[in-house]
């Protein structure tokens, strides 16, 4: 008996909490204070701790659950998630309306106007009124299962009671689609927090939303406040064919123009009724509002079921009314708590929607009117360079302050040297500056007219890093300039994190939190400083007890024994990954020889081409990097390895393998050649010394003949190898 009454207690407490969650997160109209809400949650937690058998997955305490074990699983959509066609002008919008008139043969069309929220679309599946799956759009046909993250979003109901669904006129199994977004205030807060911790910033709320939904730790998603707005409802029955679905639509709702929820038999709770998929042979497509006779009612039903539906919506009887809605929100756009990039206009009547159908990727019954980017014209007073945490140098235009869409803009990014050249921009130029949802606005063009004289001072990338004075290089084929000094304070945190990470120096315990503290306090100024850390220094940090401090010190000590290739990898030389580091260690056997090697010598190393060779030479040309190596040597790291003895007869010779050899696989043949000092390339060029051709050799053999490159068969290769040892 006791258990039963406890069960009732716990469930009514949950219901009360759900109601407050709804008032707070969906309606933005809380009835109780945060403290009172916390008290209720704590009470529930206590009850659940005492009666774990009564915990249910839809309990408000269970929003943050386990993380997906192996990344996100791909899931097929019940019906494709489509996108919308865009209109960028009144004329384009009128053309769309004309098409709607022509195709339906009617002029008295009602439209629903909704804000076009700038986030990411998501599909939420409910079974028996419970949230079972949250799926990203993906390629429209298949998305990723992000349920564990979606569950943490408080405006997403984890379960909806049968009574509520019945009242709303929605069956117990259904799918809701809508937009996940990050409100601007949350976005700003999150970026401030990230900045404090030296983490990279998200450029805009849209990227932040996608990044948050697609990261693997639900507790992180829970901390970043996301919001979900529903704008589409389909009955869940993806397994049915279009024909079946259509039949059920017809029988259940009396076909096109069926009645609303009140008079409809659809209110019977568990009926999996109406989806509207296209006709036979046409890929299944979801039409919002298929359960109801019009979209407006669908939105109201979603609202009644407890979803957050944007209240900033309107019905429009004609073009003038929808145009008015568009104008109104363009003006008020800045006052919204989230980013929008336009207005979505939808034909209200579901039957007409069906009639209008779809083009390739978008419905004909809806269109997105996109607002013009908020832009302004101003003058570039100067261009300075910012150094990012990877060492990338970004030119930033300092502008004569200009108001754009409600904020004053005084800086804009110019991205890189290629962009500056593309725009043809000089200091003193008048330019157009665009502000999307992005944190940093961008320069989009130079104004070149009689009212705006052109600037004359060209901008050049500095040869020395403005932060540390280190060498600045630009790798071939790359747009970005970078600082190569691994001691550069701008990239310190990233450098240390890479060095300490698993697979590199493997210093367990030296993660984000510790590294941030060490670099922020100036205790660690380069990777060599890791080896000078004392216990007292570690103990002075937050959340560091004696035992953890000792563990970190032990880990640091252990790392000294790791082989040379790890150290080479840990240095963070651009383009030198784990494998290349291994080849370099094997080839040179110690770091001093590597340090002195020229590009030619470096290119003798397996998989090292001109680009990597140049990057290595540039790295060691920086005196601060050589100094760093010496400090690592003094600290006792392993800077000598075992030089892998290779034959030398084939040294400097380049081979290309083609066709199938009888006695060796490609990899075996490659190894034989490399062990004899030769190099194996992927394509034939004038630099190729030998092409080894097996059975069914193809175009590489033709090319060899064309270029007069010596061709060997398997036997020829064996003879050459025998001679070389
Ligand atoms: S309806 C068949 N309504 O815009 C497509 N979409 O450009 C139904 N979006 O992928 C979409 N606000 O992510 C619809 N009120 C709204 C929207 C909206 C934002 C997004 C959505 C969609 C994209 C299309």
C-alpha cells in the first residue's frame, strides 16, 4: 500500500514540476521563484533516491542521462526533411504568390506568417506521448540520433499526458519538427565563459546551436541554454507507403478539408492516423498540418500539447497583410531574444498544400522571405592583425564607427590575405560592412565612386608575429598566415593541450581545466615549463589536492621516457602528424640531425613532400623553437631514438607501383623498396626513376612509356633489390 501511495505522490510531484517547467521554459511566465522550483526538484530527487524503483525516464530529474557511447547513430527520417525556397524581394514573393494562385485556381488564399528562426531544424519522435528520439536534419533523408542532448532542452516535453494530447487533438504517436536555437543572451554568456577559459568562440548562435546539439556530452548541452520551437506536426508512421498513408488520411479525416480537432474522430487517443505522404512512386513527404485541416490549427494544437510555438505568428488574408508582417518584424528584429533571418510564409489550408505539392527539394506551399543582410557603409581607418589560438593571423579592419541594425560596429574581419586581395581593399577605403548573426562583422566590398575617395595605403601581413615577434609563414596553397613560434603566448594553451594529450606525451590529468589555470597564471609559458612544475605550484591551483598533484607529477616524469617520435609529434610542427613524426624519428634517429636537415634531405623521408619539408625547416629556423628543444633536452626527455637502418642502394630513387604483383602485395613491395632506401610515389612524373608493373597495369604504365621512365617487372625489382643489399 505504501508503495502505491508513494507512487502517486511522486507522480503528482513530477506533474507539478512539469507544469512549472512549462510555465518557465515554454511560456516564459513562471509562477514560482527559482528557489521554490529548486526545492521541488530536490524533494523529487530525494524521493527518487529513496525509491529508485519508481524513477521513470520522463522524470524531470532524468533530463541529463548517459552519453551516446559511440558517437551519434544515423537514423532514417520518417519523411524527408526538406528545405524552403527563398524570396529576396517583393517581386520574388509576388511571383510565388502568383504561382500559388495559378496552381490552385484560387485567389482567396490564407497564409500563415512565421518568423524564420536561425537555428537548426530537428525532428522529435514521440511514442505513447513520450519523447523517444531527437534527430538532426542531416542530408534530409538520414539524420543523427541526438536524443540524449535534446532531452536536456527544457522547452522540449519529455512526456505529454494522454489527456493533454487528447485535448490538443493529437494521437499518442507523432513527430514534431521545429527549430532548435540558442537565444542571443545564452550565446553571449557562453562565449564570454569560453573566452575566459581560452576556448575558441562560436561565430554566431546558429553555429553554437549546431555545435551544442552535436557534441557528445549531454551535461554540457544542459548547461548551454537551448530552446526549441515547434512548427510542424506529422503522425509518426514512416513505415507506411505513400498509398497506405493516403488511404488512411482519407478514411480518418474525410480527405481534403477535413474538420478540426474538436469535431474530428482523431481525438481518440492512440490512433496512428494521418500522415500525408505524396502519391505512389513519389518519395514520402511530410505535409505539416496534415492532421488538421489547416496549419494555423496545427500550431495551436502543438501549443495546446505543451510545445513552445512561436507566438509571433499571424494569419494573412492577402499579400498586403503578409507584406506588412514582413516589414513589421524587419523593424523589430533587433528586439527579439533570438536571431531570425526572414519570415516563412505558408499556405494555411492543408488540402491546398497537398494540391500544391513539392518541387525537387522544397514545398510549393511555403516560401522563406529572406531579409537583406544588415549592412552599413564606413571607412577603414586602419587594419590590425589578431593572432588566434592556432597561430593564425587574421587581419581586422578598424572602422569609423557605424550603426548597423541597432549596434555600433567598429571592427570587421577581413579573414586573410586572399580576401584582402579579392576585395582589393586598402587602408582609407570606404567599404560596405555586413553584420549577420556573427560576432565579428565582415567587409563585403569596396565602395568605389566619386563620393568615396579610395585609400592609398596597402596592407601587408607582418613578417613577425605581433604577439611574440616569432616568424610568420604562409604554407603553399594556404590562405592563412601563421606564427611558427611554439612559445607564442597566443597559442600557448592549445600547444600545451596538444603536447600533454593522449597519443602525444600522454600526461594524464593535464586537461582543459589544469592547462587553463597553468597558462592563465603564467606558471607555464611553454611546453618545457611543464617539466619545471613543482608540487607547491600545483597545490596552489584550484581543485588540486595532494594526491592529484602527485599523480600529475608522476605522469610528467613518466612522459620523459616516451620515444623520440612522440616528442617530435608533440612539438606541434604544422603538417607533422603521428605517422610523419614516426618516419622522421626513424630516418634521423635524433632531434639534432632533424633540426639541421634541409628540405632536400627531409624529402627523402617517407611521406614527406615539399610542403611538409618546408614547414619543418621553417619551424626550426625560428630560434625560439630551437631554444625550446634545448630546454626539453635539459629536462631529460628522450631526444634520441633508434635510427632505422635502411639500405642505401636505392636511396634517392623514386618508384611507382602499378598492376598486381604475383608474390607481393602493394604494401609488401613498398616496404621492400623503402627498406632499401627508396621512395614510393603515387603517380608517374619526370622525377620517377622506375615504374614497377605487375599484371593488368593501367594508365601509369602508359605514362611511364610516354615519359621514357624505366619499367621493371617483378623479377626486375627483385634483381634490383638483391643488388642493393
Ligand atoms: S517550415 C518543408 N518554419 O528554415 C520545410 N522552417 O530554409 C518546412 N526554419 O530547414 C520548414 N524557421 O530549419 C519552417 N517557422 C519556420 C522556420 C523554418 C526556421 C528553417 C528550417 C528549415 C529552413 C529552410
